């Protein structure tokens, strides 16, 4: 290594910088290369909380260049190229660039291969987590893991963060004998190394982008299943973590069996779902090994768990087998995963196979485009590439038809296998099927910001007319409006390009179905009170014929009708009809919505006889509960049921178990989720769910209880809730539960105007703990909002955090706390 040219370095501003006294590698470095392989070898030291490692980067030069630039946020200790004794390299800590001179490297010319070895240390960060035993976690087991999308790999390994630069990857780590390593690819080595340790190595035979390279170490247990073709499917989890892991592995195998006929064979040698503590997001589709949060990934009978698992699985085709060219193309993979996750769960939402393109499950935001080139990579993950992009995929599918649509997807995957695809190429793949006009609409929709709006208009001799305002051209497939006549006849109009649907007055006596194929999300509706009332009335089946029509529709149409009925208070069912209606519905969500509607109608009636009839009809239905999968569609839950039936009596045996903190864990998570959808008296809430939140032997159970309490905390006025929350927060460092706990505490403190200073102290303490990093930003914003009327206290609160081990988003908020509002 050549001597440091100290005269030119500002003291301590650019650490770990090594250059010669001539030209700087940073000034000459280019990205003129393709990386072929990364080989990582190291050990994580729990004492220093650092990864001590060497990575060998093999790359092919695509141009003649005096130096190359890698992305690096680690502490570089040495850089070597075979045949070069004193290698110049330079690290710019501000930009995160490692520049390496090639001037003295033999054969470093265009088309030639260069192998570079880099010794370094990587501390814990938002992308390298080291979670040890935590306050409030019933499972005692530490874990180290990575989380890198989009630019995070450089915080634990020098690399190139370009998503289109795919390379093979291997990782070998020395780990304690009782712990296991899992990473991308195949296990190729597991050998003893010294006393009480073993060296474990995985490697891929296929390429992947750096943001999908990953590893995790913990005392793992593994639940196994396989697909119909024998593909291994696994769920890795910390030892002793409660959950239906075998059921999840079986469900994942079933998802693969469902998706393979649509998008082609699963591309890797196995699929593993890895559950890790304090995971900052819901999940991450590391190639072949998705990482997901422990508290939302163990129960395939709960909609959220199922769809999260299905989403990350779908990425194994779109995102992993075929990667995006640039970060502006992220919508291709995220929107596709959003669509395919619901396709994997079709049995729960479309049992009659009447057809659904899942549009009602996508929630695009007005003003948020699918693609926004002005945003930095990490900021591009708005709702646009998710719900809005999924809606675009659904529209393309609706126009092309399922056979052509999925055939085209398979061709795309084959043509770009272990490669990349960009927006233009993806749209071009559908151009023949769509035709020039629809293809042009697709391209326009990708950058459209404004959402379409339904406009209700008065119409002579008719109930009303329906038009569509689409100022930015977001609509690709027409919005179909269908109305059913008294004899079961049906008429429809496709709204696109200025078309209007005139709804005859008679149709309001039967049923109006908007978007019967479920291509689109719900659009905002504008109109005067008269037309809006007629619109709502027409969408609820009030007549016998309308209910017959509803029974023959798909699950999405049924759910939409029940949502409208619930929102408008329309009495579309009677006590005598509810049991029969539940038997006719084709979606689990529809069954839950029907029960919610029945309880709402019962609670709102002032007729004692009708209320009693409802109580008799509802009691057995409430006691059994709707399908657990359907609970995801009922929002704030079934609180109205508590006003109609005696929930204290119906669930008395279960309340006793909750009051004890579920020591035997003998209430299934699905059942606990259902009980949490009900409402109890204030004093009973803390005596049941409050005990579960603090004593249950499962973090998942604690999270369910805290979510329930956070909803109830909006209305509490008792200072006992403040005491409960402050005590819990002082004894908790589990990021998985802190989010709900802080939300509930903020409501209790605000409603009672007590405990504000104590709450802020608790927030400060949480922010000084690295284990709580995933909720740091939320904690800062809660504190800033609590102190909004006291600028001096706000300044003091933020000032105390200057040296805290904050997450990057939280540290950014110290500079711009107004972003919390």
C-alpha cells in the first residue's frame, strides 16, 4: 500500500481513504464494467457488532478505464489485485463510492476480467440488522440478517447497486455451532471450524442483482413441504417461535402449484420463507429466500399473512428471475406481484369461478403516478408502483384475455430469463394483443397522475346517468356498468372516451353492478345528493330478484354490494335471511361483510321485536365467526355485534384464557384475531387484551392485542390506559409491537391530557435503542406532534437524539421535523 497523502485530507471527514500523491482514483473512476461474481467470506462479531469480511469481486471491463467505482458504505481496510503490490484506492464517505485504480493491474483492458479482493468491516445499519435478546420478546434467540432494496447492499458489502448488473453470489460465514446460516442458492459447505463453530457456505449457479443478495443467521428451525413436482418448500423461523409453520409451508407449495401454469416453472432450486425478528418492512423477495416479519407471516388462514407470502413468492418470477433495468421500472415487478398475490388466493375471493381480476383489492392514490423519474430510488416506492401498477396490469389482462395475457407473460420471462426488462420492452410485448390505440393508452397511463372520477348526472325520464372524467388518461380498459331488469335481463355500457350510461328508473328496484369483471378499483363519485342517493340505492339488492342476481355474481361484486349496503345503512337483509345469504356468498370477505352488515342493522334498529329477532339470528353466527380469511375485509371489525349479542357470555371461556395472558397458548391466532374484532367494555378491554399484550408467550398474540387496543384507544378517557401504555413501552423493545403500542399511547395521552412528559421520555429512550430502529421515524413524529404547541420542548426532544443510533429516515427527520405533519 502506498503512503497516505495526508496533506490533502481534511481531518476526519473522509475516513478509510487511501490514495497515492498523484491523481485521485475518484477523479478517474468509471462504471465501465459488468460484475460476474461476488464471493463473500467473513464472520459477524457480536461483541463489536460488526461483520468482518472479505469480498472477492470478479468483473469484466466494458471499456478501457484507469479506475473503477464501486458502491461502498463499509470501512475498507485493504484492497488487492493479484500482481499489484501497492494498489491505489479511495473511499468517498459522503457519496458512498470506493474508487480502485487499475493503472498497475495486469491485463486491465476492455473485455478482460479483473478479480479484486476487499477486506472490510460493516457495522449494523438499516441494511444489516443484529437483533439480540429484547425486552418484551417471549422468544429468546438472536438473529443477524440483511435487507437491501434498493441501495442497501453497499452498507454490508462493496458492490454495484445497479439493478441490471446481475452476478452470481456466494457467502461463507463462520457461525456458532448452534446457529444456522441461510442465503441465496445451494448449501455447498457446512464444516466444523474451531471449537463451537462451523463454516457454512451457500452459492448460486444463477445471477441476481445485488439488492436481492441476502443472508440470515439464527438458531433456526425448519418446516418443510413440497410442490406437486417435488420442489422443496421451507419455512425457517427462530427456535420456539409459535406459529402454523407447517401449514404455511404447505400453503406456499400450493401457491407455486397455482402460479406455475400461469407464469411458468418456478425458477430456483428451492423456495424458503425466512422469518426474522424486527424486520423493517413486511417482506423482501431475496432470490429463492424471501425474508418476512415474524408477526405477520405465520398464519396462512389470515388474509394478510397469506397475501404477503404470496406477494414475495410472485417476485421469484417478476423481480428475481427477470429483474428491472432501472429503478423507474420497479412498477413492473411490484404491480405484477400485487396482482399475482390475489391470483394465488382466488379460492378465497372467487369460489364460484365467476371471474375476478382483483381490481377491488388495488388502492391507487390520486396524484401518485405509476412511475416518477424525479424521485430518488428509495423514494420511488410509493403506492404508484404497487396498487396503481397492479390496476394497470389488470386492465391489460382484461383487454387481452387470460389466455393471451399469461401466454405473453411466459414469453416475456423466457425471453429475459436471468436478465432484465424495462418499461418499453414490457409494454411492447403486449402491443400485438392490445392494438395501437390501447397500447398508446397504456403508455399514457404509466405517467398519469389524476385518477378517473365517476360523474352522476340528472337525466330526464331516467334514474340518473353515469359519465366518467379521466383528465390524465389513466383508464386503459373501459369501465363497464351493467344493470339487471326485473325479469333478470341485463344491459351494459362501456364507459370510455366520453360514453355515458343512462340508468332507467326501474333499475333502481333491482341491481346496478359497476365493473362486473372487477378490473378497476373503486373510483371517486361526484354528484348531487339526489343522484348520489339513487346511485347507492341502485347498487344494493333490495328486491327478491336483486338478491337472486347477487347470489349468481362473483365474490368481488358481492363484496361491493355489501360494502355499499354497510356504508349507506341499506336494509338489504332481514334476520330471517342472513343465514341463507351467508350460504350463497362466494368470497370469505363477503361472508364477513354480511355478518358486519347484519350486526350494524341490528344495532341501529329501534324496534324491540326486530332487535330481538336479530339477536336470535346473529348469536350462533357471531359465536362461530366468519371464515378467518374474511376478517381482512371488515375494517374496524365487528364492534356492532357486541351491542346486539352477549359477547361476554358467548366467549366467556375464551375471555378467561385472555385474562390469564394465554399461558398455554390454547387460543389459535385466527381465533384471537376474530375476538379482537369485537368490542368489550373499557374496563374489560385492559383486563383481557391488555393482559395478552403484556404477558402472552407469543409476540404475534401481543401484536394482535395491541392492534385491537390501539383502535379502542381513540375513544378512551381513563388515565388507567395511559399508565398501561407507559408501563408497557418501558418494558418493550420489540419493533413488531411498538408501532401499535405508540399509536395507542398517543391517543390515550391526547384524550386524557395526562402523561405527556413521561410519554416523551419513553419515546426518547426507545430512540436510543438500536433494536427499535424500524420504528424510529414513527417515534420521532409522534413526539413532534405531541409537542407541537411547545417549540422549546420540541427542540429539546430532537436535540437529545443527536447521538442516538437512529435509522436513516429518522435522522433525516431531525433536520426536517415538519415532514411529520
